[in-house]
C-alpha cells in the first residue's frame, strides 16, 4: 500500500500528518453540513515519507483496450450540410449497408453538418476530416428532449466500431474535427452515448459546448437496462472541450469495464466523472464500473478534474495518473457512497480499495466553478462576496478561487462513517499558493462557521 501525506493549509498555516493506505472518493452531489474549522499555527515541516506500491497497477497499454478489426475499405460520403434529418438518415443508411456487407470506413470531408441519432453498427468506422464541424440537428421537435448525436449500442450490440478524425491517433489537435453544441430548447445534448459496445474507439475531436446539460460522452446502460449488456474494451482519447457545465464535463462513466481514457483536456465541470448515480444502476449491487484507466487528464476553470462517486453500488477498480488542475475548485473529488434519491438498493456504495490516483499537479487561481456546498470552506468575507456575486451561465456555480487539491469525504481520515473506501494516492505537486485553503486534502472538519 501507499503511505500518503495529508498536508492541510488553513489561511497560511499548515497541518501535517500521515495516514496509511488512505483512499478518497468524492461526491458530486450531496455533502454533510458545515463543521468546526481546524486551526493550527505551526509551519509545515519537511518530512520524508516512504512510498511503497505493494499492489499491481492497472496497465495502460492501448492494445489491451481496443483492437482495430475494421476492414480497411474506405468510402467517402457527401452530406448536404442542410439542417434537417436528411443527412442523419443518409448516414444511418450508409452505416447499415456497410455493416451488412462486412464493414469498413465512411469518410466525411470538410463542411458543417447537422446530425442526430446516428446509430453506429458493428465493423464500421466514421472518419472526419479536420475541417468538419458537426452540430446537433435541432430542426425537429427538441423541446425538453435528451439528444444524442451518436448512439453506440442503445438498441443492439455494436462490436468493432470507431469514431475518429481522419488522421486517426494523431495527437496534433489541428488534425481533429469539431463538434459545436449550440443553445436550444432541448433538455440536454450528448455528443456520443456508449451503451452496449464492445471493442470501440472515439478520438480526435474538439468540443465547443455552451454549458449544456450532460457530459459530452457518456457510458451508460443500454435501453434494456440490463447489467449483462455493458460496454467493454474501449478507448476514449485525444479530446478537448470548452465551456462545460459545472455538473458535467467531457466524460461520465456510469457503466463500462476495461475502458481507457487518455489525453482529455476540459474547461469547466469535471473532465472525467466516474459517478454511477442513474436509477437503473442502483437497483442491485452488481458492479457496472471496473478496470477503468485514466491517463493525462486535464481540467481548467472547473469543479474537480476527476470525480469518484459510487452512490449505492460497490464498484470496481479505477486507476488514474497524470492529473493537471488549473484554476479549478479541486483537482480530485472523492465522494463517499450515499443513499441518493434514485434506485431502490439498500446499500451505500464504494470503490475497490486497490483504486489509485497519482501524479497530480495543481495550480490554484480565480475562475473556478464554485458550488454552494463548497462555500463553507471560504472565510466569511470571501464567502459573502461569492454569495453576492452573479451565477455563472450554468446557473449552478459561481466564479471563485481554487480551494485545495483533494476534496475527501470517503476515507477514514476524513471522518467518513458510511460508504467509505481508501484510494491509493501519491505524488501531489502544488505549483503556487493561490488557493482559499491550499491543503492537499479538504475534509468536512475544515468548514468554517460564519
């Protein structure tokens, strides 16, 4: 196990103590009421600590997650660019025909196209040139509806599929295609929803959001709501997103096994949200998340770059390394399980204690998306300034200063009583002192009564 250092900073003062094998999870929803502030007037002492990895890490070799079995037959499809259902219907028919004849690649060349409910099928890859812009087709009745641009496995199993830029696997963002999410009368928009997909890749895109509801890419149960129909063996990588809602971000995984998330760079919200709160998952205690690996996860001007929140279900292992937080409330939120308002399972969820979070670089500053549940970590003067300020566009957060590195209410050291678990943590690097608190670990007892 790993020894970790809890390094608490409270208004220029620091508390240092050690905890063995602490694990942290954070909640993106409910937190407990404010408690007394911790005060300590001793400067931090430099203490050497031994770190030992006595458990096997989850590996991040891409070959373990996805194998390109798609036939290398490429056809270019010319779309009209008219905002109507015509292009979606044409693309769906081409996908069906290609899948029925063994599969291949459909290439889309430069232009702006309006798509909705494009259903990917087995052995088919969509490739988009760098000068392609995709928007959701809002020409029909979208009032209060949840919209998907791409649907992978909601109605049937999809094996061997991919949605990528034309220069697949290029890390040069100038080669990536763009998805624009405009405002509208819809309830929420997902760029892609993976439900019952085996062996898939999505990569090479830039998402321009407008604080819309839902994470841009979601891994969820299929329409059957069966936990026997869960996506597995997939890669989601090389994605940039801007203007995300505080409660969402690039990816939320509710259901997925053996999934790699890599090179995700998000502005706003939580870049990688491992949160299993949908009611259909919380009906029984069969896990839906396991063998999930994250590498090179960046978040800017958001909430927490990485979020753990198991709600009612005991979930499996998550292994995330190389996290960069810039002007965000926290780098990582680790939430204890809790009995939410959805589902019927009488259980308080956890994550496997072999989960890991390492190599965290955190830069504090203004412009973080502050939720009301985090106001108690601000001193009384700064808190009132935030309360009196205008809401952000998402209407659920306000702009403020970074608080600390980890928000922890799931470990024993945090005072957790139910839904507790221990995440192995190592290598925290704080680059400046522009934080409201600045501690490595922010816990409930640090809340300030005003």
